[in-house]
C-alpha cells in the first residue's frame, strides 16, 4: 500500500502518483467543460436546496455518460492503491475557483452512513504564492480555528472524512483558476 505524504486524523494526502501528462491533458480539456456558477455549498434551504453560503464554479460529472473513462480509471486507481474499501459513488463534480473566491466552511455529509470525500487537485501547474489552500477547521464557523492547512499542489490526492468542516481558498492572483475533482463516496 502506498503511504500518504501527509496524514492527519480523518485525512490522508498523497503526492506524485498522477503523471504530469495526464494532469496537463485533463487541465486543458476541463477548460472547455460547461462551467456554471451554480455549485452551492451548505445547501439547506426549503424546498429545493437552492440557497447556501456561497456559489462557486462547477460542473457535474457523475451522470454516467459524462463521467469519462479517464475519471473512472483515476477513481479505480485510487481505490485499488490507496483506499482499499468498498463504497458507492454518490456524486462526482469538478469545482473551480477564481481570484478571491474563497469557499465558506462546510461539510460534505449528505446521508447518514460513513461518507468520505476523495479530492484531486487537477491543475497541472501551480505556484505556492497563488494560494488555493484546502483547510480543515475546528467547526463549521468561518472564523473557527484552522486545524490543518493543506497546500494546493498539482495532482495532490486528498481523502478525508466528509463530516470534517472544511473549505477551499481561491487563488490570491488574477487569471488563475483553481480546479479540484471531487468524488463523494459512501462506504458500504
């Protein structure tokens, strides 16, 4: 089993497992996806969950016809090499954030079972000073203590307990788009 680069309670992080040419290809291809400013975090309004704490760019990939072979193969690689547990996929999305578009603190819990999130930073190029960190917070308040600050690194794989309060920070510079591929999983 491949050991994580970083590990915290409820979180595992791996680096250098995805080839640079794959990242370059997917990063370029994703520029032509149907991005919509319609991803909503913390959906909890009645009756259709259309209100939340913030909007960010997104595209839904979990419709069977839309989830292309490369993303299915990437998930299977992560399951076989890293996760090694049975689960059902409940959602596959790609999130995007532009300059100053920081996420608010939220969880990814949707049901009542054991839920996990597998997140892959899809940009093929990123500089540390661009920001884009992924943060685990003490509670769901935006001003709560940051427990873990995970740097945005191209190809980084982050696997975490979906009940952990977290947020993604947007780029600190203009003309950069932070992309993360998200698989929401329910253990069976």
